[in-house]
């Protein structure tokens, strides 16, 4: 079913179930957000995608990442009021994660260069203050990787993210999907020639039989073989070499 | 008797019970609600059991341990039928005399009779006491007449009659009755229950759930707790009627683990309802099946929010989610779910039994029925109060509550729990109903009512509630997690004398974003205490900011304790000062060493001569 509605006066169309944010972006409207990724369930945590949505004569400010498109609604993505709230949210996030470069960049776009709130103090070990608790790592680990190795801990201002009880997790396969999806790059992955360290665990790595480069952890491969449709042979070569081999075959067909 | 197989059988069963329960029979009802239990009610009840036996009255007199009677200030309460004599502050050692004189001979013992702290008048009978006289206890009234562990007590008083009637009416007519009665959700929002039920009923699904929200978490609130502890079957009966109407076969009561007595009484009540055939398969022989499970919550305040509550039942972390699609359409496990709170469910049997016309004759046009409040704080008669909607704040606080203790002056009342607003004396004459409270910058909430006197600092109040809310915020969304925390920081700055006019401006700016931008109602309403105190008590904020002075004498960084010439040198404060910083000989004026004073206020509280001044 196709749904028709308006964004900033422009008529748009989308499939039922799509989020207003995804549709708006597809049509080229710029709406900021830090906790959204098309691959996982919308979460509504960062509050930056606040827009005004009018439905049946009633207008309200709401986040649009978790708002499913509806026939006849009218979305306004940018007003002085919306900008004011987004700027305040950015001030809050900036104080919480002063070292996060993407946050600073976005804040600057909203004219926020400093925050009126005292910045979170540096940790004892001088670790960066750049986690914004968007939960993308947790959602990717649970919905895409289905490892459920990450979780939120604590509540309110004590909220943090990590493995349950801060102990090394048996569920983690070291795939580092969490790190790749993190908007502020705050998840530490240490890759060396023969090991990967992440979330307090060290994983052995699989080397490509063709080029010799490490390309996944052994735990990742074992999970993929056990749960997925592909045979163990598939994981002997790295994606780059596979592509090369495949393109060679295509070249042969073409000739 | 086992299962009751039809409405007719229920009727005859009830008649049998009613015969045994004659009005002239002597009953000693001991309040064993949580408040009275804390003051030793269980021991009092045990003493009665022993004493009645000892004095040979065991056969003629029924001892009935009941749920909360509401007048917690005066616990342990003992109500004696049929005379309706109410004894207050009864201790186990009083029991022998009460049994031999009052129970056996009808003699009234003056010392246990209620004496009005304002007028000094004594009242023997429960309904003559001003605290009870001005109430309309439709829901709470039964607490004093029922042993919550005995389903027969409830059935004898007409219990499950509404269910029987509803089953004969059919779901459409029940829905119509609830809609016409305009029962509004007692959990806080005041959303019309009938409309909720209708949407749930009409949502296409193969399965629907009903939930009772018993996750009462407001500081000082214990309405739902007392209903569950004192009359659990009313809630269960309401839920069965609701399930029948929306087409559900499975229900949950989400009750916090900190309410062990409520869980215990509810567990017993559910078992007994199952035994009698009010729950389970083929209820009263009508083919309708429904059962209820108890889900114990871990005590997070946010789990009282409907979506967080449902997520918690699903076994996940109790975090709210956006309600763009309502839970009546997609709630628990994605199925249509009808959630109402304890008090709302307890209203349903009354509506069905007596009809919408009767129900709407009570309360106001927009908010029919009664509302239970937990009246606490600086008020003479603290306890649970059930008043018809539309009663004014003044009537509740002064007529029922007996006014402010120790001759203090009324300053503000906070309605609606931690996210409610503080209303000043000018608002005392507004009618208390869902819409008026919101118009005035507060809300009904679940019915908390905290009275404050002139010794309360409103900056301190805002600080306290923001502290509570920042602790209870789940932390999912930025505006609530960071916003409440920063608001708390800013208000603390003011309370500690570090505030500037910019601090107030930033509070107001931030509060607007927290209100507009938060994911769930915890965040959107968290700003109410600070916003309403800034609206009604701005002068007090300005005194803190501009003059570095706390007019109520509360904020420690800004106050000094001093002993005035009224001091008689009685040594009491000197003895009680925990830091030992008061000096002065007997019959000489004492002096506080201001540098070492920790400003605990004990000296002021213990001084009989009003000689300790705070400035």
C-alpha cells in the first residue's frame, strides 16, 4: 500500500510502514539524527529528528524516526521553534560527549559552539567522553548479528552501554558491527595481525587463503557456518579476493 | 462450595451468605492496611483474637482484619459494628479493656475516641468524624467491611453481581454503559476508559490483553496499594468485565515487588476467584473464559508508563517506546492491549451495577465519580481520602484534612505526584477534576496530594522532585536523561546561592525542550514542579538569586540559626544539638556557634519558647 502525504508542502509517497525520517531523507530533506539507522528498529533516543506533524487538524512536535508514514499527514521539518529545540538537545549532548567530533560538527551547524552546561569530567584513565547512548550498537548486536552481547546498564544519568555486568561476553563473536555502526566511533577495536580485541575479549582471526590478510574472527566464522546457509569453504577467502575471482569470471563470460 | 455455574447459582449463594451476615451481628474490624500495620495492627488483631476467646465472646463476635480504612494518621484503627464506634491509636495493651467494656457492654472508652485537633470536639462514630463525614467512599468504603482474604465477604456485599449482570448484558451494552458513564482513567491522564475499550475491541486481532497497572510509584502515594490490599476482588471483577467487553482471554496485574502485602492479597483473591469460577474457563456458565496473571515489577518508576510496563512484562528492560501507534492497537507482544489502573478497574463494577446515570450524578459533568487521594504532608489528617470530583482543594485540605498542623499557614499543594504542579493559596477554591487541574498548571496524576506549609521552600521542593525524576528517568532519551539532570543541577545552584538571573532563564529554556522533546510522559511532565513553582513562587527564586536568602529558612547554604532573647536558658536545645555547638549556662541565653552549626534545625524543633530564629 502506498501512502501519500506532505513534507514541507511537497507531496511525497512511501510504502506503508516506512518511517517519516527515511522517506524525508530519500526526498532530499535534511533532518539531523544520531541514533537512527535504516537497518534497525527506530529507537527515538537522541531527539534530534524532532519535526512538526499535523494529523487531522492537530499539530505536535515529535521525533520522525519512529513515526510511521500516514495518509494525509503534513510534516514540517524546519521552523525556528524546531531549530531552537534541536540546538538545546545538541547543547545537552555536547556536554555529555564533548570529545565526539560528529556531535561538534552537527552542533556547529545549529550555531552551537559551546554548551552552557558543565561538560562531563574526564575519566581517571583519560578515556574519551564520546558515547551518546544512542543504542545503535545494542540494536545491531541484537537485531542484525543476533548475538545479544551488548546491553544498556544503569538508569538515568548512570546509564551506560556494554556487556552484561561488564564481564567478557560469551555471546560476542567479535564481528565489530557495533563499532562500525557507532555514530561517534567510540567503540574500541584493536586489530593486530593475528588477533582482535573488543569488549574485553581477544579473538583469533581467520586469514584469507588467497591473500593472507585477516578478514574475520574465528568465532564469527564458526557462528556463520553453524547458523547460516553457507558452507565452511566459503569462509576461506576474504570478500575482496572473492570479488576479484568473481569479476575474473564475469570478464571471461564477457569475452 | 466449589464452582458457581450460573448467575442464578451466584444469586442463591449470595443470599445464603447474607443470611449469616446479619447487620446486628457484632464485628470488630481492625484496620490491617499497610499504615496501621506499621503502627502494630497485626499485634492488635492478634490481641483481639486472644481476648475475645478468653472472655468467652469468640462465638458472638466476629473479628475481621481488613484493608486500609484511610485514616492512617490515627492508626491502629478499630471499628466496631453495629454501633460504628471508631477507636483510634489502639495498642495491643488496650485490647483487654476494649473487649470487656466496649465489645461486651457497649461502654465507650473516652481515651480511644477521636478528638478533633482543631475544634477539640470528640466524635465516637466513624461517620461523624469530619475526616470521614465529607468523603464519598464508593470504592474505599468497602475496605472496612471486607476481610480481603475471604471472597465470601465480597460476594455477600453484592460482589461479582456486576460481572453477572455484564455477562447478561452482552459486550456492546457494557461498552455503551462505560462510555455513557464517562469513566476517566484514574492513572493520571484521565483518558475516557470507554473510548479506550472501544478502540481495543475494534482493533483487528486474534488475541487481546487487559492489564491492570498497579505500579504506583509516586512518593507519598498509596491509593492503589490500599485498594489492592483491602478490596482486591473489586479490581479483579472490573478486569473480568473489561476483558469480556474487549474480547480478551488473558490479563495481567503489574504490581511492584515493594508491595508484598498487595501481592499476597491479590494472589489469594485470584485463587479464590478461580475456585468459585469467576476466572478460568466458562465463567458462570456463559462460555466466556479469562484468567489473570500477576507480574511483579522491579520498582522502576518509569514502569508505570504503559509502554514501559508492557515491555517489562515481555521480559525486556522497562523502557518506554513511542506511542504513535497506540497500545490499544499494538501493545503487549504487539497485540491490542487495554490497560487501566487499579482505581479505574475498581470503578467498573459500580458503573455496571448501578448504571451510568447514577455514576454521572456524582462528581462533575466532565469528570464523573469520585477520586481517591493520598493526602499527605503538612496536614492534620493524613491518610487516604475519597472525594467526589469537583470538590475544592480547600474542602479536601481543610474540611477533610483538618488544615495545617501546629497553627502553620498553608503555602502550596502539589497534586499529581512528582510530575505534578504546586498550586498556591489563591488556587484553593478551584474544583479538583481532571481538566481544571491541567488548566491551572498541575494535573490529577494518580491522586497524590502533598500539602506544604510556610516552612517549605519551593526551590527546595523543585530540587527534591527533580532529584527523584532524574534518578527515575530510564535514560533512554536525551531530553529526559540529560535534561532532568541539568535542571536538577541548575535548581541546586539556586538553592546553594550560586544562581544568577541567567540560571532562571536557562531553566525556563531547557524546561521547554524537555517538555516538548521527551519520549514519554515521565520526561514531558518532569518539568512541572520547577515550572509551576517558578510560575507561582517566582519571588522565592528571586530571593535566592538576588538576595542569597531562603525566605522559608530551608536551603542550608543560605540560612543562619540564631537564638533570640526569648530564650529562657532551659538547656533543651543545648542537650539535643548533635554537633554540640550551642553554649550557655542554665537560665542564661544560649548561643549557637554559627560557624560550626550544621543547620539541622533540631534546636528550633525542640524549643518550647520559639526562641530559635532562622534568617
